[in-house]
């Protein structure tokens, strides 16, 4: 064991316990990467050539615009990376170590050589080390050895050169505890662990693209090909018309750069990563970006009961010793029968209370807390435990639904067992009745009586544990066989009230077209009572036990799940089948889990949700999202965020694509009717590379609305670029294109191509800035508060307007940006036509979707 001082020294000496990450890209690399786009390279080459041939000014401006765009891109990428990094830190694994004689929980990164680490089922092993204590310890080392079966660990010596899989007295970082518990001393950390030695295999695993990013990437590629062909045709047409080849080429490339929406998928990353910051503040930490999209389409949420829908603040309410129900206030420690039950609840228990703080499973600490509160200090649990030391144990697991310990009390060897009532009753042969010293054979009537009492407790929504014991002739290592022929001691019933916000969250969930399903290890009647209270079910026929589905084929289960909203006495295996059945019915399923065995179900679900407080490290590792408050209502809030983020991304895409389309349509039209091209290359670059990306990102940061929760979940398979969306884009692109060309005609007919193209440039740029407001919503919002509720968009608009006005008004810039000086009438026309987009597009929205 280390002292805190020694730990600090060791940390200084050996560094942090972490694997070296793949080399991070530097700012400069990120900046240079912004130039690696094929078209940008061509553009630079063409600019250089045109510079050499005498047009140094436009070459310089093109460089300037591209550089500023690259700076903008670098800043955005850095910010997105930073927010993802801080998110990762939030969900970093933790470890329990003993320092200065106290058990403390620290980030796994701070574990150091010499630390004594406590591990139990569900924990990830934070560093390599040698075991000093084990209790039925089993470890999954598949990440290291590929062996999927758990390895049993013990303290026996192994040969020095044994293979990793055979070193049964050691544990290794990267593996996790599947059963039992233990204690070990750390011998290697970070890159010196066995995992560290193979860590180069894990380096540089980049974040996978989300389905939306893939979808947009595919779309972007197809669109790029079309645009390149179009630009090729325009290039040939210009040459046929006798234009200068280099100019025509530069223009074609500029048009391609402007029209190809290469920023689509990076906009998604930026918006998602900023969105996850907001979600983290609201207690939902996203571990995989895909989850945000998944959340938007979730149609079934399978949730644990204990702690998620309920408070997990267990308080013991009643005791029962055949045939007497005893409330906590009537408890009498002097009575031998009661004392025996209370002592078993202390001994067959891994909970701890230190300085008023409860450590361990709330079910277990509640059993101790009640004794402290009732001031049975003379029977303080640590005294009882010291008087009856534990010799061996079979830990609790949610498959067996019980646990056993073997203790030595007054020279007797006693097994104490506690667990679910129905499970224990099957293993009971004798009973200790109230007031009687000796166990007697249990008969059918006694059993029925106990079951009746269990039912009574459960109907009151109480969670019931049964207690039993058995005396052994001699000390022995406990096996599963020993958990039979037991003597019934009594029941303890505890209350775990629903969380206050659960009822409202369930209501919202149903309104949003999402089916809430409760999955719990608890008794069916208890579960149904709680589910009824919070509105998940109306009557008990909607509840069933896990055993029922055991008999069913997958096909039968698929039909069955529709009618059931509460599954009780469920094992982790049932959970996977339930998720799969809902998925096969075409649903997107979110599933919560906390135990070590829940990892497969969390992985199977579309959005695996782990519990930040009570969840095992393994479940957190398998999950796509971690709830820092373990609260069901947080999942609903996360769904709302997911839906809003998706809508915002969609709005940003609509903004980019409709604006790009307007530019293409204008150029195409001019070319078809044989007019000079309406823009100089630098105009297109200015708009697309400078004034466009900020409003697009601002749209991604649009304030969230509750309205998204009034809609049904979005089908996951539905492409974001569906017909309706593409029609909206085309119509809006056309409107902006018409305004642009109107201005072009006015300028062109008055004084030729330069004034025409200046006005076209001014209108297209300003229209797109104004169009940002159109893209805030599918519905018309012109005279609503929503119009002004996004300060980022207003900022982006102001900045863009300042830039374009500067270019149009500052005489020194005219030559560089190839614009004519505008008098105030022309300037008014530019702003007027650009502004006209607003009522026209809002009017179209009004007709298309109806007024809200
Ligand atoms: P949920 O699945 O909603 O979290 P749960 O906590 O009841 O509910 P499990 O932890 O799998 O689910 O517990 C299943 C059953 O096992 C409980 O209903 C209880 O009867 C019994 N049980 C729970 N905790 C313990 C424990 N520490 N020792 C012995 N038995 C327990």
C-alpha cells in the first residue's frame, strides 16, 4: 500500500498510467491539410499561372481568400477536436485504490507502481500487477490473449516465463473482471504494461464516420462528378466562344470549388461535436458520435428500473419472520429471531458505510444504514463482521440473483445466503419461525404463506430480499452446490421510490412516439407496481417474467414484444433477445445497462446507454452514451438534443446546397443565353470560402426547440437527402438565382458586364447571408421570435454583410475583387433584391408547410 505522498512521488517518477496516443496533428499540419483538396490545388496552380502571365492581382486575392478559408477551417477543426477530447476525459475510466489505509476512487490514469488496487466484477483492470487477494476472481483477458473464456485467478506461483494467458496470479490492464473480486499490487503502468507493448496496434484508430457523414460523403462525391462534368462543358463552351483559355479554365475551376460542397461532412462533425458539449452539461456523455444521430431516430427505449426510473435510494421498510411482519420502528435487536436475520443481513453483504458515506450496492448499504439510523450501535456492522470473519463467498450476480458467504461465528461455520425470494424459496428445505431456536422442516402451507407475504410487499412496490442460512460441519471453499437445503430466516422489504421526473419523462417519451420498456431483475409485481405509478403500463397484463420468453423462438418473441412493456426477473441474455426482437421489427433501440454482463446487450442496441454512477466500467466501455446522473429523464433529454442536432445539421446543409445551386444556375443561364459569365472566379471563392461557412455553422448551433418531441421518430434508413429536402433546396436555389440574375441584367443593360457582375456578386453574397434566416426552420418564421433567437447567425450575418459591403464600397478593393464602383441607387438594388428573397422564400414555405 502506498501513502498519498509516495503515490505522488511515483507518479512523478513513472509518469501517468496511460497509453501514448498516436501522434497528434500539429496546428501547422492541420492548416496545410486544408489545402490538400484536389480542386484547391488546381486553383492555386491556375492562379500562379495567371499571376505569371500578368494578372498578379487576382492571383494574390485568390491566395488570400484560400488562406483565410484555411485558417477558418483549422480553427474549426481544432475546436471540434478539443470538444471531443474534453468529452473523452469526462468518460475516462476510474479505479479503486488503497492509499493511507483508505479506499479511494481515482481516475485510472493516476494509478501508479506500488498501488494496491481493488477490483470486482465489472471493473476494468487499470494496470498490470500481482494479485494479493482473490475471491472467486475471474477475468476476461480476450483483448490481450484472444481467449474469450474468462480466466480463473488465484495466488499460486507460476513459472517466470509463463505465457500471459497462464499467468493466473497476475492481472493485466485492458482486461476486465467478470466475476468475484480481488486486490493486487501494481507492477507496471502505461506503455510498460502488456497492453502498452501491443498498443501500437491500437494507435491512430480514428473516429469512424457517422452514417450521416457517410451518406453525405457519398452524395458529395456523386454531386462533385456532376459538377465537374458541368464545369468541363462550360469550359469548352467558353473556349468555343473565343475566351482566353487560362481565364476560362480559372473560372471553371473556381466554379467547381464553389459549387462542390466539400465541407458537408466536416460541418456534421463540427455541429455534432459542439452538440455533445451541450449534452454533457445535461448529464449525457456521448462516447461515440454515431449515437447522436441514433438518438434522433430512437423509437424504443429499454430501461433498467433500479436507479434509472427509481431513485436507487433504498430504505428498509419492513422485516418478515414467519409469520410476523415487523416494521422498522418495531424492530427489537434483543429478540433472537430478529437478531439472526439482522446479523445475516450484515454478514452476507459487501456494503460499507464510512463517515456517513455509503459505499457499494445501495441494496446492500440500505441493510446497514437502517441499523445505524436506528442506533443499534452496539451491534455496529464492523463489530459483527469482526466477530464472524468471512471465510469464503459466492458473489452476487444478476443471473443467479443471489449471493452467499461463509462465516465463522462462535466456532460454527455458517453459510448465509440472500437473494430474490422466488429463487431462494426453491432452495429452502427448513424454516426458523419467529421465537423458535431450532429450524424445522418447511411445509407447503409455510411456503404459500411466505409467497403471499412476498406478493403483499411487492404490490406495495417494495423490493424484497429473502435470507437463509445453513450450518456446515467444517470449513470449506463454497461451491454452487452449497446453496441448497437452506433454512429460511426471513424477508427484508425496501422501498426504492420512483424518481420525481420519471413520470413526466415517460409521458414525453410516449408523446414523441417512443415506446418506453422497463427491463428489470426485480420481481414482476414490484416492477409492475412501479411501472404503473410512472405511466409505463396501465395494467399488469403488459408485464411478464424473463422466463416466459425463454421458451419462445425468436420469431414468436418478435410478435410478443409489441404487447409487453415490463420485463421482470430478466437475465442479461434476455436483454439481448428483447433488443434484437425490437430491432427486427424495424425499430431503433436504446438500451440501458449497468452490470458486467450487460455489455453485449449494450453493444447490440443502436444506442447503448451506461450508468455513470452505478454502472460497471465494462458497461461504460461498451456503451455509446453514459448518463452521469443515471436518470431516465436524461435519456429523453438526449433524444431531444439528438433530434434537434439532426434538424440543425439538415438546415445547415440546406443553406449550403441551395446557395451553391443559385450560383450554378446563374452561370448556366448566362452561358445558355450567351451572356458573359456573371461572376469573376474571385467572387465565387469569396462567397463560398469566406462568407458562407460561418452562417452554416451558426445554423448548426441554432437553439434547440421542444417542438421536435411532438414528431414521430425519424426512420433511420431515410436518407437525409430525400425528395422533399432536395425539392426545397432546388426551389430556394432557383429563387436566389432569379434575384441574382435580375440584378445582373439591370447592371449589364445599364453599363455592361462589369457592373452586371458586380451586382450579381453583391446580390448572391447578400442573398445567401439573408437566406441563413430562411434555413432556420422548415416553417415560415418571418414575424416570430424565432427569427432573431440565434446570436451566432446574427453575428455571421453581420460579419458577412460587413465584408461584402466593404468590398463593394471601398474603392481600393475594387480592382482586387474585380468590381465596379456602385452608386447608392445600385447599392439599394443589390440589398433590395437580396432582401426580397426573404418574403418570397418565406411565402413559399407558408404555402408548402402551412403556418404554425
Ligand atoms: P434492474 O435490473 O432494474 O437494475 P435489479 O437491481 O432488481 O433491477 P439485479 O441487480 O439484476 O436487478 O437484481 C435481481 C434480483 O436479485 C433483485 O430483484 C434482488 O431480488 C436480487 N438482488 C439484488 N441485489 C442483490 C444482492 N446484492 N444480493 C443478493 N440478491 C440481490
